[in-house]
C-alpha cells in the first residue's frame, strides 16, 4: 500500500507533536483509498488521554466527532497517527498489540532527532508491523 500525505498535513502533525512533547501526541487520518493508493486528505489532532510519553489513547469523544466530520466531508477513515518523542519511527510492542485494524495505516512521527523528524507509515497484521511506502506531496 502506498500512502500519500500533503506537506501541510505533515506540518500540522509536526507542530502539534512538538507542542505536546515530551508527551506522545496522537490523532486520526482520513481521505480516500483507490488503486492501491491511500491518499490522506485530512488529519485530526486528538488529545492523548493517557498523558504519557510512552503510549497513547485517543479521546473517545473527540474520536466520535472526528468520525462524524469524516462522514460529513465524504472522507474515509484511514487509520491514526501518533508521535514518538524520544524513540525511532517504528511500532512498539504496545503499538502492535493495540493495532486491531489490518486495513488501517498507522503513522508514527519520531521527534528523536530534533532537526530531522521522521514520519513512517505501518501496516500491522497478525502481530507483524510492516513499513508502507509514504510519500509527502505538495
Ligand atoms: Zn508508539
């Protein structure tokens, strides 16, 4: 699966994640899915109700209003994103354990290297996390 995200949505995630650090930041992604390309058209910034630097839980109320907004906007839920303030962009054991949807893309933004934030997308199925192709488009 190839995933695309616009530069401005990438920046939106980055600004929010930097603001929330050292806590993990999180949210949802939505858009369209066709011909093997998953196009992110909107990102949602949600509250990490865990308020920790090691894992995240999406605020259920915000999650509901985001899903309603997706329906209203004709966007498909594509997965979620979260930040790793001090670790690399790869799925932790906890991330894999909590990734229930194998049709979703799981984006992880690493802020470990301040000057070079790294965003990767993962497909998780049967306890295995595989990196997907992620392209940042203008
Ligand atoms: Zn994680």
